[in-house]
C-alpha cells in the first residue's frame, strides 16, 4: 500500500445524524483504499463504497459513506484528481461531462452551434416528416368529421346563403364536375362544391380536408373563364390530396406542445409566440408553393395557359389588396407566384 | 448582570450568498441548450444543477447549504405530471364525464402534490449534514389549500389575506430542522396591512407618474384621441405610442406596488420565524429592493433574457445578505429526526412518493 504523493484532501467529517463538524483529512492510496482521519477517529474503507456528489462550479462536495457519515470539502480539484487517479469508473459520468461543458467557454460555443444546427434540422426536416406520416394515416372518416365541424362553425360565424343566380351556379357546378373528372384521386375524397356569401371574408375559395370546396360569391363574380376556375381548383385540390389542412393542424399544435414542454418553466408563452408564428408561416408558405406547382403541372398536362391564373389573381388583388412582409406571410410573394405561372408557356 | 450574560450568549449570524454571474451564466446556458436538445428531458438535470449551485452558495456560519436530490426522481415526477396533463387535456375531446371526473379529482390531488413536494424539497436540503423534514399532514393541506376557498365568495374576498397567512403558517409550522421545530409566530394582520398598503402605493405611484407624464408628454393628447376616435380607419402612430407609454407607466406603478407587497411580507414573515429558540430576521430596504427589481426587469427585457443569470445572482446576493439569525441553539449540536418517526408520518394517506411532481 503506497501513499500517492499529494494524496490528501482537507475537509470536514460529520457523523450520521448529527451536525457536529470534525476537521478531517482524507488520504487515498493507489489500490483505492481511503483513510479519513480526525483528531480522535480513523475510518478506513474502499473508494467504491463512497458516493461522491457531482461537481457544480466550486460548490462544496459531499462524499457519503455506507454508514451514513459524510465528508465535505471545498477542494474540488483534489476530489477530481482522486477520482481520476484511483477510480476511473466514477470519472466518465454524465455529471463530469456536464462540469466540463459548464467550465469551458469554447465547449459552450460549440454546443450553441450544434444546437442551432440540430434545431434547424428538426424544424425543417424531421418534424414535418413525422407530421406528414401521421397526416396520411388519418382515416377519411376523421377528415369528414373535421370538415363538417369546420363548415358548421364557418356557417355560424361568417357565411350566409349564396346570392348568385341559379344559372351561374349551374355553370360553375358543371365546370367543377368536369374538373374533378380529370383528377386521379377523385374516388379517394368526396369532392363537392359549396357556394356561400360573406361580406367579411370577401373573394375567396378554399378546400377542407375531405375535399369539400367552398367558394364565395365575390370570388365567383371575378371568374371570367372556365380555365381560371380550373387553375384555382387545381391549387386547392393539391391542399386536399397532400393533406395540407391536417398537416397544418398537427404542425401548429405539435410545435406548441413541444415548445411548452421545453420552455414552459423558463419563459412565458408570449415570448415563444412570435418565433412559433414565424416557423409556422414558413411551413404554410411551403404548402402554398407545393399547391402552386401542382396547379402548374395540371395546367401543363391539360394545356391550360398560365395567363388564366395570372389574370384572375390580378383581378383578385385589385379587389382585395394585401400587403404583408414575406416573413409574416402565409403565402409566397405575388411576384414569385405569378412568375412561376407565367413560365408555363415557355 | 444577567442581561449582559444573555446578550453575550446570543450570537447574531448573517446569511450570505457567494454565487457569481460568470459561473452561473455558463450553468444556465448549458441547461437551456441541453433542455432544448433533449426535448425537455434534461430539465430535471438542469433543476438539480441549478439548485446545487444556488443552495451551495448560501452560507451561514461559514458553512453552505446543500441540495442532494437525484435528477431521476425529478424526471419521474415530471413525467407523472405530464402524463396526467396529457390524459386530462385529451379527455375533454372524447368524454365529457371523464373530463369532469378528472377536474374534480384535482381538488384532492393538489394538496397531496403540495405536501409531497414540500417533503421532497426538505428531505434533500441539507445544512451541516442535517436535512429539513416536512411533517405537514394531508387533511390540513386540504383544509388550507382547497376547502378554505369556499369562504372567498361568502366574505367577498376579505378572507384572502387570511388564507395566505394560514398557508404560510401551515408550511412553516410543519417544518423541522433535524429535531428542532421551526415555528411561525406572525400575525394575520400583517397580510392585511400588506394588501391595503400595496394597493394604496400602486394607486399613488400611478397617480404621481401619470400626473407628471401626461402634462409633460402630450398636451394635445386628448385632442388627438378625439380625432382618432372619429376617424378609426387611420390610427395615428403617435396615439399608439402614447397609449403604449401610459400602459408601460401603469405597469411600472403596479411593479412598485407588488414589490412593496413582496418585500413587506418577506421582511415580516421571515422575522417571525423561530428555529428552535433562534429567531430569524430579515430587513430588506424598500428603495434598494425596488431599484433592484426594476433594473433587473429592464436588463432582462433589453438583453432578450440573457441577463437572467446576472439578475438572479444579484437578487440572491441582496436577499440573503438581508437575513440573519440570532442564535440561541448550538448549530453544531443538532441531531436528525429519528428515521422511524419520519417514516411513520410519511406513510400515512397514500404515502410519500420520492418524486418531485410538477414543474
């Protein structure tokens, strides 16, 4: 048994269940033996019986023994040196890694960089992929339920009966049927078209997850050509067949749950609200791009000019101008969208 | 002669806090990053390391406190709470009866969680090798944290300060440091004085602040307001700024009022606590505390949260340096409570889960 040079740690020994401090010295030997000596007592035991508290900055360490006695010391470096020399097993614990991180600025900077990359990958790829997988396993009966509830709500809040003349409704309905007949997924969803009037919502057309389309009177009056209707329907059909509606709900609520789970006890929901909105709008723009490219492919396949979309879009803009900075918008910029439709002919 | 002898046997010992921003900032940022990277799982480790750092820097008589809980017990407690929360929020969508049952079950669960977490925190807080023990019983917790609220509508809210008083009394009177009982000898009137004074101070400071700000800021404000109400389509930027400014000033006066409430309660409650024969005392200065409170809030706001570690260390330094204990007991001669005795009350009524439940 050889004493390792410099192998003693000054500290305090407390006997089990009493607060009387005894000035003590801990000696350790290369075979793992430990001797703790006070003025009047000597304890001898092996290091494997000791529970050594993890190091946090330079706060006092507690070394507890099986009999309930406790040795405390502020000499953190000496304790770490002892662990490294005679008990390498206790060296590579999670807590010693954490202490390394907490005491090295370069390690912290590296951790910040890694965190940014991982969070970016998660938000951009992993999380949307999981959501897409879930969205496509939602049964059609659930899609029906969601759509029914949505329409019930919209009818109560915003819509009144259509005020369009019967002949106009009939024409649009016929054109709608003609369009649906060209969609390969026509049997998977129940594609139906509803006409509604609303002063609040203005010119708008959108699709619910089960294939229910809603078109407002103001929008119908803007349409001057069958193919204009087709380009819009193609865009909305993409939202249905790619299940953008369900994915949107899942992305939104999923992000919120994750954010609250992580930051819930750190910051308030208002502080994380804006970043969440920006991330969510990013997903939303991605969906719109996907829907546009679906519509463009449709136009190419059925020899419809992209001008129809552009014309309708410009009329829409005149009637209901919107001006939102791109980061806050749920849609890609107008220039970007129109340019991609103009490119069909080329 | 006797009085002199008494004075000399009483030692007044100050508390102190030795944490440093440079150390805590690193712990804090690593905690935040790892919590994000592990989707929240690390938060249990984060809590332990934060508490170890904070407790380990509170000194009395040259000896620090210690926090010795294991992260795994905190993680399990959090998962339990999360599991309940998930079932609870999902139940509302599927079964109305289940939702109502779960809501009602919160009434008996809340006091149990309070008792459990007080026991947990006490058990893992050591000073000189001696843990704190919480002996409070479940039925009393049910009484003071649930049942007592029946009186709120019946007394038009007048009972609320009394409720806070009873809750403080319940928590402190059931605490033991080893075998030394900790006693709270405060009066309910303190809570009423705090409430009334804080309300008056909030209103006075709001009056003073607005009285100075409005004539100075914009004499044409009301003209502007009138003009804008008539023409709501184009709301002027200056009116938004003015309203925002007034709102911010009112928040500051509310801050001043609530800071007064907090400091008044802390000073009085801590100064009414006896640990054995030894009396604690707390004497925070109102002006100093409010200035720390306001500058901390501003620093956190303008640094987008990065000043949080600095603000916490700064507050703790001031808080603990304001506390002292006039010692009548020998701190080096305190024994732990008998383990059999601890077990006997821990096992009543559903028992003690060695988990830190909740967030």
